[in-house]
C-alpha cells in the first residue's frame, strides 16, 4: 500500500520541490512499507518515496533533464535520508487533468 506522505522527510521533499519547481500538482507518496526489512530500510518509515510532479519548469526538457531538476532540489536528502526515489514528471500540457 502506498500512503500519501506526511512525515518530516516527506514534508521536506514537498517544500523543496514546491520552492524549486513551482508545481501545479505534486504528490509525495511514501513507499517505505513495501520495503520494510529490505536493504535501505532504516526503520524510520521514510526511506522510499515516489514523487509525481507537474510543473511548467519541465517545458522543453527531456525526461533526464527533468529528473535532474528534481534530484538537484533534493540532493542532500538523497545523500542522507532517502534510499530510493521514483520520479514521474509532466508539464501541465502533458498532465491531462
């Protein structure tokens, strides 16, 4: 089961991505329960995440460039707190909502 994340790491992810990429839609999903007891599970319940983000900043950028922008915004968290991060990026035109 995936949970919309509400813990301190998830809140930092949301705040940083909001500040850096000004998304029109952002979901931070905590996948950590699916990895309990596996390598990278630090017991915090906040080690594995999925980010689903829609931002006009992604216009004209390929998938790799978009993911780099997300990774840059979260660099220190990825180095110390986040073991795994799945990223889905779209522009508002690609969102289809």
